[in-house]
C-alpha cells in the first residue's frame, strides 16, 4: 500500500532534450522542514544549471542523490514525509527509487513529444504540458526556440495547460518567415491559437516574442487574457545591434560563443552544448535568410530598435506586466518601466524561478 | 526535428535530399544501382555496404553503375563535374585510390588553379576508410594524409551521423573536388540527426568535450575512442578537451591552437600509419605555433608502421583504443621537466 503521506522530490525535466541532470549542491539537509517553493538543490543539465524549487512541503527524511550524481529525469532525489511515518516505510521508498534508477527504466520514458500544426501555410512545432486552467502560451525571442522555456514550462504546467511554440524561421517550425514583419509573426500566433482551439490565452513573450504578442493583442484583443512581456523588444531605441547582427551572421563556434555571453549576467552559463545547439539550428537550410529577414523587423539601418511596443499597446485593454533582467545588455531596461529581476537578457533561463512566480 | 539514425542512413539521406534539391547531382560507382543484369529496384545493393540503397528507385537515370575500372569512372565523374554536373562517385575502398589517382590529384585538383579560376570541379569522391572490419591489408588503410598533402583537394572525415549528413551536403554544394572519407566501422552507429537539410562549413572543428588538462585531437572513429578514454580519465581527476577537426583539409588550426593554449598538452589520435601523417602534421603545427604553451612533449597515438594485419588479434593490436589513449594522456600529464 502506498502511503500518501510520503512525497518524492524528483529530477525535473527542464526542456525537451533533457534526459539526465547532475546534482551540484543541496541547500537543505535530512531533518529540515521545507515549504513548497523553497530552493532545494542546484542541478546542472547539459545546457545550463538551474535551481530546483521544491514541488512539495514537509520534513525531509532522506536525501538520495549525492552531489556529482548524474540521474535520469524522474529519478527520486529526496523523500519528504512527516515524522510519524516509520523509518522502515521511508527506506522502502528509497530502495524502490534506487531500483528504478538501477533498472534503467526511467531513461526509456521519453515523455511528451512536440507536435506539428499547419497555420496559414506555416508548419509550426509546439509542445503542450499540463491541462486545465486558462491556457498559457509562451513565445520565444529572435534566434530562440521553444526549448528556451525549459525552466519555466514544466513548473508552470502543474496546474494548467502551458504551450510553447517555435515561431516561423525558428526551432523545428518551417523556415519561411514571409516578410518577417511583426504583423506576420503576430498573425501566426493568433492563427496558432485558433488551430489549437484556444479561445483565450495568457500570452508570455520574451524579447522579440514580447513585441510579437503585443502586436497579437492589438490585432485580436479578445483572444488575450493577459500579456507578460519579458525583456521585450520595442522599449526605447537602444539595442546591442552588434550582438543581433553578429548572431545572425555567425557561422562558427568561435564567432558565436563570445556573442552568446552577452545574453547572460553570468557568462559561465554559456555551455558547450548551448553553443552547439545554436550552431545546429543556424546550419539548417533557410535559417540564414529567415534571421536576416526578421533582423530588419528588429533594427533600423541606423542600428536602433525599429519596433515601438508601447505604441502597439495604446488602447489595448489587456492587463500587461513587463519584467526585465537588471543586467540586460541586449535590450537595456528603460528607466521606470516594469519590474526587475537579477539576470541578463535571458531572464527566463537565468532567473526562471522568479519568472514562474510572476506568472503564477 | 532530430531523430536517431545511423551514419549510413545519414549519408543516404544527404544524397537523397541534395538529389531532390538539385537535378545536377548524380551518383555513380560499383554496384551503386544494383549491379549489371539485376532487376535493379527492390534488390539493388546500393554499393558494397548498402549506403546508396533506394536511390536508384527514387531518382531514375541518376544513379549509375560503373565497371570495375576506377580510373575510368572517377575520370568520368571529374569530367562531368567540369561539364556542369555535381557527381558523387563512390570509390569503394580508399585503398583503391592508386588506380585512379591521376584523375584525382593531377586532374581534378589542378583545374581551378590552371584555368585561372575559370573552371570549377564540383565532384565528390565518397570512399570507405579505416581498419576493424577484418578486411585485410588491401581494404583497411587510412590514407587520408595522401589526399591532404595535395592543394586543391578538400578532405572530409566525419566521426558521427550528424556530421556525416551536414558535411556531405556541404561537399556536394562545394565547387571544389572533395574526398569524403566514410569510416567503415561507423556505418551502424546512430546519432541525433535533423530531418531537414543542413550544411556544416569546412574548416570548423567540433569541440566534443571541454576540459582544462589535455587537448586530444582525434579523427574519425578515434573520436569515440577518445571519449571513452576521457570519461575514464575524468574519474581520476584528469579533464580532457576533445577536438574533432571534422575536415582535415582545410584544417581548423585556430581551434586546435586555442585549445592547446588553454591546456598546455596535446595528444593526437589517428589510426593511420605514423609517418608523414595527419598526426605528425598536427603535432608540427602545434609545436611551431604554440610551443610556448606546451608543458609536456606532444604524444601521438597511431597505428604502427606496418600494413593492417588480417589476423583478428593483430588487427585489434594495430588500432588505437581507449586504453592506449588514456596511457598517452597520463604520460603527458605526468611529465616533469
């Protein structure tokens, strides 16, 4: 009989490609009482390191995963149970967890896979996790893809449906961006909601994605329950044009890696795997043209921002939240606009737990 | 979307996608279609190890069987390239280069230069290399350095399925003659490969693993051996950086030098014979351009200066393995002036 008082903290799945995670450091010890949402452990994936917030609250009876251990998604890392649960019952759960890791059964569960949908002549790749609630749709930025939400989508999907998509020209969607204009990209997002039968959604957009969802809200306000703009494009004129143009043009690791450091407050987050994944994307046929086209939507010939997001939002009667990473070097945060978290431009990766709290 | 396919399937997919995209791409070689007199569709061999299987059926008239006369059909491919096609010719084993070498090194390699840049020769010679298949001395060699010696040729040696597809697409689109060397022991090794077309630029090494203690430059099948060695060495606290050049001509010397500048130690792993080889070439480049960074003598892990033996036990001894690589790394790390 499973004792419902025994709860498990398991290895999270941060993004589609994550198969294992490495335990870096525990912030809690056996015998500590934790609350749901407390930072419990730092975990390193092949892309980036993140902090796991506890999905459960209670007394930590056992910590199973040692620092340095590389464990599959779903592996039990710690066991939480009230003190009245007998040690023998807790140890039975520990043994079961170790057996599951040893058997290799966990590695074979691939979990949900992305789907394709046709939207106005574009093939769009997307992935939905969770169900119920008012749906949330997350839209990445320039050169990004749905995997950039790796630390956000899973925790947010615990009590509602959360969908990530690849914009045209990005990720696993087709690489034809048409004229690459904001209206075109916003039209794809609206068409995507229709294609999935989503009547109304909370839209969350990062960087270029922020401007795209603002344009979508202007075009179809009745479909938008709220807008959350993370380091959005189109606030002020300043932008790191050298980064944007350099990213679009780079063909080698040696060109790309130094640029990617500018995305983060902590440059050590740029791992070999992150650089390699971006190079693999950039080598796909059609990506160079797609990025060059969308670049013209982002930047003027004078290397200033070409988008004016506040102007798009004038008269749009939808709740808007704006959040910036305080150390953003790509799109410097304008004074007096929005909230701040401790991060660079990729705040949804670097300060993911703060962003999840904002979105809850 | 990426999915897991083998090195063989990745090469086949690259050929099919380029033939689909560009009608000037043709495929030719011994048994590439089905062999003389066979019905040629369902039972087509697709080359001696089945790499071109299925293409004859999909691209009628564009997959040509050739006689067992390498000089004739490599010459025909070179000529067709100068005439506007993009032929991909299969030289069954790299060991057979001798019979068609004039067409490659004194014809194809020279046209761009001798005609003042007015002629291009976009031919790809796909060829199988390396030891391990119990195929004896005449079908097991690693003769890449012979091609690498010659200006005007590009020489490509993919170590995994992803690189095989992207590098073959780049080879076909490239306007110069390319020797595309497929390691015969890798054909059944699977890896994540995107369904879409993509091209990996030449001269762009892959950093397979990052580490601060030793740089291992490994070629072809030796990349996986180096990874095994690095995994084992990491447990004893030695962190290896593994550089896979992917193309040996052009060679990404910048990435190799940068890595050695960080680690101060170099181990080069190539299963070819040791003299006048890729290993000695890379070692010489580093000795000349990064001498000040070196904290230990450069270590070379290669086959011996012998033909590849036919006896299983001797062939296994011939080929570098993870233990030999780990030994060389330890020699470099333990070195004290």
